[in-house]
């Protein structure tokens, strides 16, 4: 059911086919890819994984998986998208049987976009609340704080049980005496041990327990920002303030994208580069604080024994797989807007190297400040480190709150998170939009209306995520929507190109674009044929072997929520076999027996090839065409203001007789 219209006589497009946009400049594409690939995970996940999995030793499996899985998959997607110049759905003219992989990708991106903007809304909340002389998450004297809040050194504010009781509270807990506290009941005490006169003879009753005290930033995020309920089944009230920030986030996304990459390609000049400025500023500022070196030591000190743990290797593979952003459809979408002769090989290697370097740099930034926080509060670095939202909205805010001129550092940090989140959101939205535009050109004519409708639909879908149970919904969808399904999409993609389309032919296509064989082409052949797909399959196996149900802060989800989470995953996964069946039944080329239909649909569509009609004609109708000939045609087309009015004769038309 491919909708791209055939070329009419003279290689011209049909009049009613909308023009497909392209990047204004090469730097627009490059920065957009960096902005997309370098996301929140580089800041709030990699540093924690490095610390947890052996410090500097974690870089060994990380770099190995970067070479055998990350870079090959990234390079493959950029090359495929640029050669075919089609979005993540229509690109499967390369092999119509696998068209469902494209739909799988854009479904994943669509679902993730729903909750990703909620995280951006959190960042907007913190940005706005940074404009104050005293940060609201730095003190315990606010309306939302409980009696368990501590905003100073834990060593001086956490008391111990009376000596005569002979009781010791476990690490991280302190003695809370509930006597005289009218707003605290025994049921509300986070109890490890209750003491009453049944434990000791001839003593008065003691209403107290060992409780886990919380930092001011923990209570701010939990009780002020989230206003978290007991579980996902307790919806609570609508959070109108957070909903307002969510609306603002979608308005920002819409106005950055409504003119397409001609506009968003300029927005990333700031959004993709500003985070590096902030990272360097925060690194310098953090290094000036006492205790920073101790934090960095926790981050980089290698523990070689950890390399014997399979979970360490699994974590490294997962981090590489997700941090580069392959199999979401974004790389296919972005690279499809390139010029045919763009050096995609150089771009792929450069972007992967920058992404890896950013993760390592972020670790120094995060742990230098967390080390200072640990020193100021009298705790170990291990007690303040966290990952995910806990790092971004609890641990790091607590750290910057203790710095001089704290509001400035808080604003810079959360504004950096906003830019990182927006760049990733831009990529996922463009993947969905371009994927559908190429399939249904009528949508391209109404880009603004289509984009507005999509943003509005995703805003409505996110409403449960800005209620008082919202973080449970964010966690649930994040846990399932982009995990196993993303791995399946990736293994299908690379398996199709390597084993069906053929690595030899694909390497030739790359040579046609860049003018030479990629260095160490034998390695790319081995990686695409064997190493990368095998790695992803093993990753899928370990993912299932170590599977655990979703939780948030130790709160398990009910069975109906688990089922809903798996449903969000199956929506994308089932599109792959579903579209394969549809193609077998209804594709125009599907004729004859079942085997004949399958065999036919594993071949390229007749009009597969470069988008430029002259390059496509030369590519498909000339035996053993020299790649440099196609490069020359591409360069000539760039210098020609209007190729359709060129004085040179146009190539003959072609439709399906190839």
C-alpha cells in the first residue's frame, strides 16, 4: 500500500505531490542528530550506571558495546535513510514485507512523546521556581513539609533512641519521638521498630520509632511537585499547575516544529549547544566545592571484579542501545532529508563519539556536585547518589541548593534539562510526522493542522500523568513502551538489511553516496551480518531473564496496570507481523501462492532507490555504474537551480518495469 506516486515523463513529479523538505545546511542535520542522541539519559542514567557497575571499569563493556552494537546500528540507520530519502515507514520499499517495522518505530515514538513532555513540564516547574532568593526545595519550613524533613547536616539533625532502650536505628534512619506531635499518628510513622511499655517493664509508654528522614528536596518533589498518592489506583486530584506547564511544553514543541526542519534546524543551534556550556560551567563550579574530589573518586575508581557480573555487561549494552537513539525512526527521518552525497559515514562516527564523550563528561559534573552535597550533609556519596528522575529532580537540586548563588545554578541546570528534553522530543515528533507524511502526502499539505492535532491528542493522553498519581503512570509507560519492543524493531531492521537486502549491496549503496568504501568495510560486513544482531538478541534474552515488574519508590503496580503496560508494548510489536500479513494479502505485487507472495515481498519495490530521478535512473538502469558517477550527478543537481528545466535531456520515465 505504498503511496508515493510514480514519476511522470521527464522525471518530473506529479503536480499534486507536495514537495519533501530538506535541510538548509549540513550543520542543521548534524546538530539535530546530536541534540536528539544526547538526551536526558546521558545526564541522569549513565553516571549512576558507571558508579554502580565498577566505576572506570564500566567503560570497558560500554566501549565494547559501542563498537559492536551502537555505532553499526547508528551508521546503518543514517545510511538507509539518506539513500532512500524516505521516512521510517515508506523506507521499507526496500523490503515491503518488513513495513510493519516502520510502524512499530513511529508507534514507540508517539507513545514515548506522551510522557516525555511531562518530564519537560517538571523541568519548566523547577525553572519557574528557581526565580527566588531562597530555593523552595532547600528548606523544611514549608506547608508541604513533614516532621521527617531535614535540610541540614544529617549527623547533627538525626537523633538516636534513648540509650536505656538499647535500640539502634539502621543506616539512613533516625529516632523520631512522636510524643506531643498532634499531626503525627503512629500509623504514619515510617516504622522499623515501635517501642512501647510491653517491651520494657515498669516504663512509661513511648510513642516513637526509627524513621527514614527525608531531605528538603525529596519532600518538595514528592509532596509539592507530584503530590504523590499511595498508588496508581488512587488517582487523586488534577494538578492544574503541572497541567499548565504541560500545555506550555506542548506549545513550545509546536512552535518549534510547525514550519518543519527549516525552522527546527535553526532552533537546535541553541538547544543542542547550550547544554555543553552549562555542563562546563557546572563542572568548574562543582570542582571548587569541598568534597567534589571524593564524589569524582566514587565515579571513576575502577572495580575490576565487577566485570565478572553479567548485569554490568547487560547495563552497558542497554545504555548504548538507548542512548544513541537507534530504532526509534528518528535517525531514518533526519537522514532522509540530507543531500544524496552527504558524508554519512563521517557523521555517524562523529555523532557517536560526541554522544559517548558527553556521557563521560556528565558523570564528572554530576559526581563533583554530589560529592560536595555528601560532604555538606555528613553522608556518604553512596547515600546521595540516584538515577533517573531521582537524580534530576531530587539529588542534584539538593546539591545546587547548598552552593552560593544557588538560584543561578538551579536555573542553569533545569534550563539545560529543558533543552535536552526538547531536542529528543523534536526528533520523535518529526519521526511520526515524516513517517505519516511520506505514506499519506495529503497530510503534508496541511502540516500545521496535522501537527496541532497530534500535539493536542498527546496532551489529552497525558492528563492522567499530571494527576496526583501521575508519576506512577509515567513510570509504567516508560517501563514497558520502549523496552522490549525497541529491541525487536532493531533486530528486524538490521536483519532485513543484512540478510534480505544484502550487506554487499548496502555497502555499494553507501559507496554511491560518499564516493568510497567505508574504512575497514570488512568490519561493517561482519558487524551487520553477525555481531550486532547477535548482540541485540542476547540483550533481549537477558532483558527477559532479569525482568521484574514495574515499581516506583518500592510501590508495586496492580495486575491491571501491568497488563496496561504490556498492552502499550504490544501495540508496537504486533504491527510487525500485522503489516506482514496485510502485505501478503493486499500488496499489488502479492500474487500466486503464499510462498510466491512472500518471496516477491522480500524484494525491493520497483521504484526503490535514490530520490533524485536522474540518480535513480542511473542507479537502476546502468550495470556496474561507478559510484563517482552518481556523486557527480548529485553535485550537478545541487548547483542547478531547477533540475526540471535543465537544458540537458531528462532520463526516460520509469514505473514498474525494471
